[in-house]
C-alpha cells in the first residue's frame, strides 16, 4: 500500500494551469489561498485514483490514468501533472469546494504571494523538468 495522505494535480489547460481559490474557512489549511485540484485520500485508494477522483469532484474533468505524465512525492503528498488542450477550459465546472477557479501561467503561480508555498515548489519542479 502506498504511504500518502493526499494527491494534487498540476493540470495544464493549453499553456496555463487550473488554480482553485480555497474556501475562506478557519478550520482548513491555507484558507483563501490559491490551490491545485486534489485532496485527501479515501480508504485504500491509490494516489492516481485519489487525484483523478478529486479532479472530477472539484473541476468536473474526467481524466484517464494515462493522462498523468509526471509524479513526485513531497512528504505525504503526491503531485501529478497532466496536459489537456485549451478547449477543455469550456468543460470546467466548479464543484462544491472552493470560491472559484481560474487559469494561470505556471510562472505566475510559482511567484504568486497567495499560492500555497509547497504547491508552488512542485509547480516549479515540474516546470523546470518539463520545459527546462
């Protein structure tokens, strides 16, 4: 069994990534900050199953496991990357969590003061590896 608590997805739609504005609730980590799709593990699901389920729930996009092109673990979080064509923007539907979503240049997210710092580190790591 994989040792992880949750999974996040660096989801490119064209050349920008999907970013969620977290709810402004004091009982959640990083309230109001800029987040990536993903969340906590349920039962004994794999990291891949977790991130795909959370992506469906949070932004309404159904991805196949083969869409996941990168994987990196940071502590108990597993990060993935996937790329979809720009026309998928029209299919994004915000789920029941979060205040909204937007598409953001990865470089903007990496340096944004409201980005969750360790998520920005993972976006930078993928950007540097994938795009040099």
